[in-house]
C-alpha cells in the first residue's frame, strides 16, 4: 500500500475537509451534461476542488463523464474515486479508483457487535478497516 492509499484510508478525507473547511456535497445527475455542471461548480471554487469521492461507482462514473464532457482529464484535472468496486468500474474511461468493502465481513462485524451489546458482553475489538481497501486504478 502506498503512502497515498494509506492516507486516504486512514484519514477518510475528513482531516483535509476539516482543515480547509471545504466540504461541498452535491447531487450529481447521471448524465454527462448534468454531471459536467457539478464538475464546473467544483472547479469554480477558490481554489478549485482537485478530488471527488463519490457516493458509489455509478455516481463516480457520471462525474468522469462530466469531466470528459468539459474536455478535462481525470486525474490530471480532478481525481475521482467511487465506492463499490462495481464490475463497470474496471472498464470506465479511465478505469475508476474505488473503495472495496467486504460487505459480508462488515455485516458480520456489526451483527456480532449488536449481539454482544444485547448480551452485555464485550464486542470484538477487530477493526472494521481491515475489511475495506482502496482499489487504485487510473482515475485518482
């Protein structure tokens, strides 16, 4: 794992957002022109936003389409990260960097935590982060 990947996973982007006070959440339409409007707004911020972590891979691919619609390139002009590792993310243009979750392991962890709480016992100290990783591709 690179230092960049470790920083993204360890920090989750919160530290940067808190330090800069720049959190701009938008609904991104799933059309190239609609997504381009969101990208245009992010780029117009001072200083321009240089990276987006979307709600899921579908929205991230719409952002990639918006980036291309404006004649920009990911990651040169704006980095894009999705969440889900959907099959289409590997063939997006450029291939989408995405957060991969072992959903079954995460669900089991939460179920065990609830069961322990109901039983009045100590929940596992297993870190949930071990079930989450960054699949680095060309978009970020």
